[in-house]
């Protein structure tokens, strides 16, 4: 996992067995600190995800929870849960851990995101949130959940998304949504919400 803080010119690198590294990038690349369970609030050396919110707090997901805050003022939460993805919309932090999404307004007081199960097929493998407040969710299908209007749209079936093994999703700066799968390559949803198969290796 990696994150570049362009404001402070700091590079954060997460590893699968050596914890979290902090590098300064100016005037040259230099290691500042290595964070481990013995010197921080990390619960595991296996870093799974890094995200920085609008206020500048860093969220570091690991196999046993999440560490968040700023260097020297770390906190931890979600102990025992493997964190997969962190996103923010309107100061609410959303975290995917062990196949379910939790939310915390302002990053405090976690609760489950109340999603209607009929629109989700099995465990959630990934999610992202676009600039308009629509949460894109990958499970056995692709679901678009409007965080503001509380409405759902599904992309499934032969005319849309035909994989049951999606493992990653991302919204680009132009609003297009990209879905990576284990079995059928790369799908995209353009601005007109048409699902197109972009790449498929026989």
C-alpha cells in the first residue's frame, strides 16, 4: 500500500511484513520513521491500505484493525478486523473490513452502513465513492448506492456486468468507474452509465 502526501511532500509505504514507512521526498528521498506494533498503534505489521482524509489525518489499515491520526498522535480502532479500503465523503469516513462497510462521521463512533442485502451478493470485496456521493460496491455484482438519496442501481446480467469475481473498483477523475475481475478482465462504466467490457484475456 502507498500514499503520497503532496502538501507535506511525504511518502507513506505499507508492507506485508515490515509495517509502515514514512519518507520525506525533499530535498531528497529519506526515510523518517518505520512504524511497527512496538512503537505505534499498529496491531499488525501487515499493512493493507493507506488513505489520507481532507483534514490531513492518515488512515492505515492492517490485518488487525486500523491506525489513524498524525505521527505522534495515533489512535487505533476496529481491532481484529482486516481493513481493505478507506474512503471519505462529506467528512464521513467509510471503511471496508472483512467484507462489510462501517462508517464514522468525522472519524468517530463507528456503526455499520445499513445496506439493503437484496442489492448485495455475498461479501463486499471493494468499494469507492464518486464526487457526487454515489458509492460503487463490488460483491457478486456491482451496485451503485446513492449516499444522499438512499437509492440503489444494480449492474448485472448479460447486458452489463457478467463476472461474479470482482476484486477491485475505482472511480477516476472524470467520473468513469473501473472494475477489475479475476475471471473476465476489466469493465468500465462511463458517464452515461453504460457498462463496457474493455479487456478480456482468453
